[in-house]
């Protein structure tokens, strides 16, 4: 029997905006991705490290005009790992 693990990718952003002459410092938190892992803690840890190495925050992605997260074979930000063809 294998355990079920979820690797969650969250993003915090801070912005300063002005409204009616008042400076507002906004802090936003957002869940931007999940990886469902069927396996042991070692596999979940490896998946978390892999996701951390390949994730590019949205703010940086906009500056680079690229995707927010680089897809890698067998993984989807939407949920469970996908099958890959040989």
C-alpha cells in the first residue's frame, strides 16, 4: 500500500497601490499548483524539490514573458501525474 501525498505550490505577492491619496500595502496569497503523489514520503520530497526548482513566480514570468511554471514530463499542475508515452 502506498501513501497519498500532495505537493502544494503557493505564491505570496506584495504590491503597493494608492487610493484616494492613501498608500496601501497589499499582501496576496494564492495556491498556484498542486502535484498529487502516490508513493512514500521520499517520492513526495523529490517531487517537491523538483517543483521548487522548476517553478517560476508569475511576477518574474511576466517580466520574462514566459509561462508561470515550466511543465516537465509526467507532471501536471492540475493534479495527478500524467502518463507519458515511451
